[in-house]
C-alpha cells in the first residue's frame, strides 16, 4: 500500500521528535577558547534541506568564549549564562529564547550541561 501524500509531507517536515535525548556528535573546542573547567561540546545538524540550518548543540560545565553567527536558539535543558562583549548577561535555563548576532563576542558559563536547539 503506498504512503499517503500527507504522511510523506509530514515526514519531510519533522526534523527531530526527541531533541532532549538525541545522540550528538563531539564538536572539538579550540583550547584557546576554554576559560575554566574542561567543557565538552557536541552537536547534531538536523536534516531539512533548503532554508536555514537547524541543529542541536550541547556544552558541559565550564566556561568558553565564542564569536557568534546569526542565530536564534531555545534552551532545552541545563543552566548557565551567556555574557556579551558589552557586559550584558542573559541567564540560561529551559525555555529561554535568545537571538545572537553575527560578530557578537560571548562568554558561555555553563553550570549544568546546556542543550539548545538553534536556527541559523
């Protein structure tokens, strides 16, 4: 029996049905960006074809610096802060939605493994 067209369309739209438990691939950190602890990063780019990149990113406890790309993210799990070059700080916890701008210089301080889903 052929798959109904609506089911096929839905399958193309579903990017991930379990972002909090999806297995991620290691993402090496440049040692010069690590300010404290021994954080580990990991990620998974989600399939989606055309349009902006969508993925899941995770960082274990520690502090790292970064220079950002344009991105919007939603924190799925964990806690920490992101501090911007102008001194502003955003507390991170599940449900927080943040916009990063290309060129933002940031310091990520993670106190509980942080997992986010992002669109860039």
